[in-house]
DNA sequence: AACGACGTCAACCGCCCCTTG
DNA sequence: GCAAGGGGCGGTTGACGTCGT
């Protein structure tokens, strides 16, 4: 570390008895080791005292943050799985920016990580749509376009990787009133999602199916997804400004891709029809989609997000 | 190769709440 | 009841890596 950086990341503070340097900025390996060793020996908590006793020239807050967000052994690192992304969307719709509360339902994930995810990915999409993340338009987009597609990714990732970590360890979510009240059993839902590889069993077709009946576990809204034209039709009413933005314009006029849909079996595709109970949408089968290989979801390569390019690819390029 | 734009994420800041004396 | 300190939380910043030109 050069002198300039050293001076930038340190801060001289004085008290009645002594002067010492309070470090700021990135943690060094030595500091990490000191913190880990001290917590191993004495446990966490009382962070200000801990910082002093451990010989760290850091504030207690800084130590706490470093431990909770980075050093703690049960921290899970790496890309958020589709299941986790889905859960974040769902819980955020319930609780808003209660990051720590949301994080409590994603074992090994920190509030900071979830907050960063939301700001860097989800909010970015809202900005591109020129809508507020709290707007009804954006919620509708999440609910009827992205969440169903995330579920498809979950479904496919289970098909590709049956040993995906399951959510059975998720702590129960207390019952709460919510605009998304039908998601209240999210932990059960996601456990089911993780342990079964077929989603969107339409009640209408249930008796024809050899597959289990999940209707009690999957919220109604999850059993419904919308095509881009359907979504467009509905959100236009909510956000007239979209009319001029050509968000849903396809470069090929009647070509819509269903992300990952190619992974469905013929049987599943036959069952996989769109319902339209609350939105008054017309029923649409997957056969109406043009399925493209590029939409393949590859878990091994790191599914960092739902593939929102699925949506943005329809945008008129002249806007940029 | 160089440069700027953009994305990610660790870390800090400031506010608030809770506990303790 | 009140003040002080500790800790938790959401918002923000900035360093660094990556990508596109």
C-alpha cells in the first residue's frame, strides 16, 4: 500500500490519553486473521471492546460489518440462484427495503449482498423502464413476466442439476398481510420448487396429468405467466409512457422467445398453458412461442440473474 | 493498447432504537 | 425519566474489474 493510500485510509483521532490511527478502507489479510482469531477465542459481540482487545485499529462497527458480511463461516458466496432471486423479489414485495429481514430468509446471504443485488440489478431494470420500483407497473412486470420466468429457470436448473441446494433450511416466515399475500408460504413453495422439477401445473389440466398436484403449494399467481403482448397490453394501461418507448417491440415482428422453455418435455409443454384468471388474458400455449437455444439457462456458467435480456431484446435499438 | 463507460460489491456514514446505569 | 453508548439498519460511496470502442 502506498503512502497516499495509507494516509487516505487512516484517520488520526485523539482522546484525552492517547493518539492512535483509526484505519478505514479495505481490510488486510492480517486484520482479517486478527478478527477471526479473536472471535474464535472469545466470541462475537461488544464490538468496540472487541476491536481494542483484538488489537485492531478499527471501529467496532467496522469489525462487526467485516465479520457479518464477509468473514463469518456460514456466509455463502457466489451468484444468487434463481430460487434466491425469486425469494428476494417476493419478500421485497412484502417488506420493501427491509434487507436484514429479507436476508434472514436466505441462509448464508447478507443484507448487504441482497441490497446490492436489488440496487444493481432490479433497480437498473426499473430505471430502464423509466418506472419506479414501487410503481404498480413495475410490480406487474415482476409478477407476471419476470417471476414466472424465474420459476422456469428454477425448474430447469432442477432438471439440469438435481442436487441443487434446497431451501428446506429456510426459517419459517411469519404470516403477514401483504399485497402479495398469496406468497405467504414462500419457504414451503420454494422447498417444493427445489424438490420438484415441474411447475405451472394448470388446475384445468391437473386431472389429466400424471404429475403431482401442487395447487395447494403454488400460489395462483405463480401458475400464471404472461406473454409479452399480454404484458404490454396490461402495463400500457398502467404506464402510458411505455407506448412511446417500444419496450416490447420485437426485432422480428411475431417472434417471441420463451426463456428455457426448450427444456420442457412435450408432455409438460402440452400441460403448460397460460391461465389468465385475474388479468383477463387469453389462454396461450407454449407452442405459440418461438423457442431459441440462446435462452438456455446454464447454471454451471453462473446464472447471475434472471435473463432480463429476454425482455430488453425487444426494445427498439434506436433508443440507444 | 488505451481509454472511458459501466457493473459489482465491500465498506462507510448517519440515523434510529434499545439497553444500561 | 434521562443521557450515553452499543448495535442494527438502510442509504451511499468509491475502488476495482470488465467490457466495448
